[in-house]
C-alpha cells in the first residue's frame, strides 16, 4: 500500500465522503468551531487539511482522525478563528 500521499490515483477517488450531522457534530461546530466529516480511509491528516482548505476556502488549524466502529474514517477538522464552522455548514446547505 502506497502511503507517500502524492499519487495521482488518490485524485480519482473523492477524499471527502460526507459531512456528519448529529447532535454531537453540531455541538462541536457551535462550541469548538469543528466540522466532522467522513473521509477516505487512506487519507492522511495533511491530505484532509489541504482538501478542506482548497474546496471550501477556509483555514484549518488542526485535524484529528479515528476509525469508527463501522470501519469508516472520521475526521474532526478545527477551523481557524476567522472562519465559522456553522457558517460553512450553512453555506454548503448541510444545515
């Protein structure tokens, strides 16, 4: 498995699968300025940061990831203070 993170094959598969909209995810958006997304399992924190910044024109401070019990990779993406997670979710039509 190639973990170099720079291959062209990675571009063919969308890295961000979907946004998570649960009570916990919305609470994190409001209180901690974090969005919660399900991403490709092979995605690295650096790739997730670059993709979020490129697609949504926001600055990312930090990314935490975990593998859920369902086998999906979940990323908690903390946005910088200049950008609001709730505003981003509203702008995308998720809320």
